[in-house]
C-alpha cells in the first residue's frame, strides 16, 4: 500500500515536471517580449541601478529618486516597465529552481535529463548577470546582444527539457537518438544563431531603419558601408548607448549584414527541405520552420518600409522566438525519428548486397 502511494506520488511529481518545463518555456517567451517592449519604449535605463530601482524594490516617488540619483530624473512610466520586466525575470528564475529541486531525486536515474536541468540553472544565473550589466554598462551593445541570445537559450533549454521529460515519464528515454547532427543541420543551426546575433546587434545599435527601402539600401544596391566600425566588437564601455553611438554608414553596414544573414539562412533551410523532401514525418516540422522563416522575412521588410512602428518591431521579436521554437522542434523530431532511415543504413545495406553478389 505504501509503495503504491509512493509510486503515485512519483508519477504526480513527474507530471508536474513535464508541465512546469513547458510552462517555463512559454513564460520565457513572454519575458523576452516584455524585454523587447522595454527596449523599444526606451525604458532599459528606466532604473539607473540594479536590482532595485533608485535603491528601492518598487518604483519610488520623485523625491526619493532625486535623493538617490540626482543626475538621473525619474520617469515613472519607464521605471515601472523596467521593474515589471525584472519581476517577471525573477519569477522565471524561481521556476528553474523549482525544476531542479523537484527533479533532484531522479538525478542518478538513467535517462533523466539532469544535465539539462543544471545547464538551465547555470544559464538563467548568467542571464541575470547580463540583465545587471545591461543597466550598469548603459546598454552596451555587446551585453544587450548576449542578453537576447541568453533569453533564447533559456527558452530552448526549457523546451528540450520538456521533450526529454516526456520521454522519461513514458519510460522510453533509455533509447538513444536514431540520428546524429549532420553538417547540413549544423550549418542551418549555425546560421540561425548568427542571424539572431545579427538581429540583436542591429537592435542594440539602433540600426533597424539605417537602410531606407527594400531591397535596396537608401536607394542603392551597395551604398557606402563602414563594416569595420559597424562590427567593432570592442566599443568603449562607459557612454550611454541609448539610441546608439555609431554613424550612419556603420549602421547601414549592420543592416545590410542582417539582410545578407537572412538570405544565407533561407538558402540553408531550402537545402534542408530538399534533403528531407521524401521524409513524410519531417514535412510538418520543416513546413513550420519554413513558414516561420517566411513570416519573419515579411515582418522584417515591413518594419523597414513602415519605419519601425512599435507593434511591428515587437512582432519581429515574436517571429524570432517562433523561428527558434520551430528549429528546435524540427531538430528534435529529426534526431528521434524512428521512421527515417538511420545514418549509414543505406551504405550498410549496399555493402551486404555487394557481398552476396
């Protein structure tokens, strides 16, 4: 009787882990969108200190803010936007801690994704540090870009943990993946990460509308571009980077680089679709990936043509989130597919046939 109750408790805890990991992934997307909103309304420095706001856990009144930081006048609306983002991010950290604590009892059990849980905890702590540096280094583009990539990494880890936990709960996680990462998949993932980094660099340097018009840039196919300054990764720490510090030709180079990155990513996804065109199980996931990419391109072009309206810029961030989720799901189903021909199977079959000839 006691063992039955214990088994029921274990099953309930496992279901909690599965649900909590999925909720964490969705919540991460929400936190990222709130973070994008914070940046787009210029509220990233709404509080000049961290983790509090003018030395308080909630936005203080103007008198206390003046006493704390007389050189930074309080803008209450922006301060609240920034603090809401911090509250949500802190809650996300608690979700990660809960996942680690609840799953600790299975950490030595074969198939349990304990390493992913610890990696998630490490990345969320690092992400908190990036959040602090974003404020203390005054929106230094390098840190802002890494903060974006860190948020996407947290979301991917939540999603991958959720998928692994589902397999573990069903008792099938002892089965190894049927396929390993191939160069083509590796190239697609590499180009996606690079394009996300370029997007973060474009945003953090305020180069979203550095090129007017599309497909040309400021009326030219190849305008004057300052690549060395646009991608100067050792920019001075100290200035306030709100609204950016780069000149027009450097920002145009960043925008053109982002466009070229989108083209390279699109070609790699076409190659993936062509490579797996006969794999019926992969079609919906590759279709989702291609659809997310196409929608993201359309929204990116619309942002340029419409001069970066707030709602459309936020939608572009949501598109990046969707693209990452689609790539993660496509990669997962490719690795764990049981209907696709395993790597090397065709070569092995051919050798056996030749041996009988």
